[in-house]
C-alpha cells in the first residue's frame, strides 16, 4: 500500500479553503498531542496577543505539517524566545522559518562544494535546480513590483500594497521539473484547479522561509 504523507494528498478537497481547514486541524491535533505527551499545554508557550488559531495556521504554513521541519522551527523559537523568558510570537515563528531556510534548506545547494567526489551529473542537476528556483523567485519579485505599480492587473489588485506572490500555477506535465525542489521542501504542491481556459493546472508555492528571505509576501488575498 502507498501511504500518502504530503499534506496536499492527505487534506485534498475540491476547494482550497476546505483543504486548508483540514490541514490546520491536523496541525492542531499534532501539536496538542505532542505537548500533552510531555505534560504541557500549547497555549502556555505562546503570546496571548493573538488567538491560538493564528499560531496553528502559521505553523502549518511554515512547515506544511512535516514534523521534522516543525521541530526545527519550534526549537529555534525556544532558543530565541522561550529561553529568554519570552512567549513565542507570530513574528518569532516567521524569523525561525527564515533561519530554517537559510541554515538547513538552502544548504542543499552547497553540497557541490562539500563533497568533491560526488558524481558530476548530480552537481549539474543541483546547479540546474538552483537556477530554476532563482528564476521562479525573480519572476515572483518582478510580478510583485508590477502589481504594486499598477502596470498589470489594474483595479483587480487595488488596495494591495504588499501583494502576496508566493503561489504560482504550472501545467501537470511540468510537475516533474519541480520534483527535486519539492523533495527538499523548497516548493510544495498546494492545490489543483482549472485556469480560465478550463485547462487543469497545479498550484505550487514557495517555502515560507524562502519568501521571508526574498522579501516576498506568503499567501494570497482571502
């Protein structure tokens, strides 16, 4: 049997709002059960300045319910805030997501320098993935500027001073090109839908920490 682990396959639904609600509910159950296992309460460690649901939602967004990534981020929050007698904040989680991207995820591209005996084909593949990721991020940054200046979209994006550009669509036949980036959590499949022409497209999004590093707003207008 094939057991699906990706949040998209586990929480898949006809609309993105239902999918997100299911995924965040999983985040809540995962964290609550883990805290209870150690005789603690989740709310004890988080600032009461916002409701707990906001923390569950953000922790889903920064980890996509991968326990290892969530552990890295919470450990960073512990070092930065809890160990200093402070409560964890939303901004603290965002900073931890950026640190995780810088210290762990982006290190994937540094292997070509650390392993001299690695086959050249692997180094070339990793180089190509880096070029592809940089091109995607540059396109998102350019799109953000065009939306902000009103050169595209017109009144459709009116009122968005800092437009989110973390999500993008590709045709399913191109998904294999993103498989290595997805395997390393740099991009993640988020949804399936149809474009204006009625063609099937797959929605992908950048890693939250990557967006923080590139100063790209993560998400989409509700």
